[in-house]
C-alpha cells in the first residue's frame, strides 16, 4: 500500500537520522540535507506534506517555503526549527506554513500534526477510490464494504480506522498513534472506544481467513493480509 510522501529538509545529520528513522515505518520520507536539494526534489517529485528546518545552507527554510507555496497553495508545510522567537513563528506562518514546531519536540506530536494535515487535505483523494480487502471492495468515501452479496455500511469511525490500518498494513502501529490520528487524543475513554471499533471490524471481516487484526499486548496492533 502506498504511503504518504514527505519532503523533509534538515541539515543536522543527527536530527535528520532520528526523525527519518522514526517516521519511515509510517511514511515515505525523502530527506534532503539543505534547502537547494529540497527545492530540486520538490520540482522533480510529488509530495503530500513538507517538513522544513529553517537554518539551512544553500537556501533557508523561509525561502524554500515561499517557493513551495508559490507553486502549490494546498500542500501542508510544517516548520521544525530551534528558532523559538515569536517573530520567527509569525514570519513562518505569514509565509504560508501551516504549523511551526520548536525543537526539541516529541515524535508523537509530529506524527499527530502530520496526520491532522493529511486528513485536512483529504489525503484519500490521492489514494485509489476503492481498496481490495479480502473479497470486499472498500470505499472509504462512502463508508461501505461491497461484495457480490451486497453492501455493508460502516460508520465513519469504522471506515477511518480501517483506512488507517490499510495505510499501515503489515506494520506495528501503537495504540496512542491510532488514537491521536483518528480521535485526536489518547485518553482512557478513547482507548476503550478504539477497542470497541476494532471488535466491530473483526466481526465484519470474520469470514476473511487471510485478514488478521492482531493485538500486540502493551504495544498496539498489526493489520495483515496474506496474499
């Protein structure tokens, strides 16, 4: 399954490695060591979201963001920078960035923001209109599973959860990442709600022997489908 594609510009090799290592299980992340190479990548490839440091050689993050915004008014841009002054935040947002994270920050917070912006820009528009899930054709826009016997209606939350699993197929996903991406928070009551919706999906897919939603105790879940 195709992953969302991230353009990540960062000249600090240590930070770049840590963030890329943390995100590559969830996204297709293209890491550039300076603004110039990031601009070249933007002009030659298609991306779903941009993560930009500010202080970079060749071309700084502000200049890069201005160029990206002039070419694409919709793609989300998140600045991730050690520059914590209010003036820098304001400048970044005025340029057209969607958010501004000050280093150091948690990977969980970054993933949450990425998921929020991908959802806002209707990331499903860049995916197939339907997905094959066992014998079913899954239509995430209309919340349905269709086979030769008819259609099964899903709730919006069930559909969002199934789509999240499909996008992270064969990958271990943490409970808190699912909750933050879909519910927006990871408190106890939302965790209980997640369990209920997973139980519902398991019942709907109970006849599909090649599909498994595996509970990894203390960690999260893994959605897998045998060929």
